[in-house]
C-alpha cells in the first residue's frame, strides 16, 4: 500500500502539488485525471522516487520511502514513463531489464529471471515477440513489451504514465484489460490518462487533480455524478447505457 501524506512537489520551480494526501490500495486501478500542468506526471515521478517531495511524506508498506534504497524501492514499485528510449535489443532482453532489482553481483541473469520474463511476455500476449528487435515493433507491440517488463519486475505497485497514448483503440483496450488483470492479482495499478471514457469505464477509483487543490477522489460513478470532470475540463460529460455498461462522451460546455 502506498500512502501520501500532505505531499507537495514541484515541476521545475513551479509548485504543482500542494498538501496532497492519497491512499493507493492493493487490487485497484486508480486513474489520475486532470488538465495539462495539473501535476499528474509529477505525482507519479514523486511516488517512484525520481524527484523529491518539497513537503510531506510517502509511505510504502508503512515505511517512509526516503528510508528505502533505490533497489528496495524498485522491488516494491515499477514505473513506466510516458517517453521511453527504444534500444536496439530484443523484446526478451528489454523485459529482462525488469529483473535488475533482483540481480546480485556480478549482474548475470539466472534461469528464474528468463522464466519470469517469458511468463510476463506470455501474460500480455506477446511471447511471439521475444526474439524481435524492439525498434522493429509497432507502437502497440512495444507497449506490450513495456508492460511485460513491469510485470517481470514483480512489484506490488505499478505506475504508468499515459500508457494508451498513440495507440489505436484495440491496443488501448488491451492495455486497460491488462491493468484490470494486474489489479485482479492483487496489485496496485496507478495510471495517468487523458481519455475520460477509458478512465470511467476501467478504473476502480479516480483522482481528479486541478489547481493544486485537494484531489477529488471516488469511484467512476461518484466522480461522474459529482460533476468534477465537467468543472475541471470545462466540458459537459454525458453517457448512455449499453449491454456492455455505460459509454461516455463529451460535449462542449454551454
């Protein structure tokens, strides 16, 4: 479990998170929504220990995050940033990077590391890509490989910054179903998304950030009924019922 207590953080010299408190529970998909510049990516990077808090404290399984070594933190949470390099290695070698926190010295992969990497690729439906060079893969295929790398890291918490960006609708749905599958296994999955309909359809809870205010947190139903998304984004969010559940769309605010 991740607990944020009165956390403030900056993007450059600008404070984008102020006195933020939030609990992240096992077995849930928590989606962070908010307009550009509201601190969504900063929040993930701060939780991941990639940038310091200005104030407040982050607890990881009741241990202050600053007391954990980078190796210990990497054994507890995985972070997939929005922008990633595309190294000229095979997909399997890429997924093996998720095993780094568990390697001793010298850093040599063991049989169980290869097994974990192949199981992760299989879990996301990409085992056939194992020997393909990462640069040769499509955007959707690469995203599956990155998800497999996070799974191979075998952490309780997975943070993903805009994992559906640039993907076609089928691959967007694949990513969201994979996130739900991780949560069903008891993991905490935290996503930053821009697609409101995906967030409302697939999330367990949603946290809406805006203007350094306390986040509005609730279930998708609670968030929709509250009108928080309408106020923050300046739209009129609508929905209609289907056999597959609520489908959401936006109209210009009147």
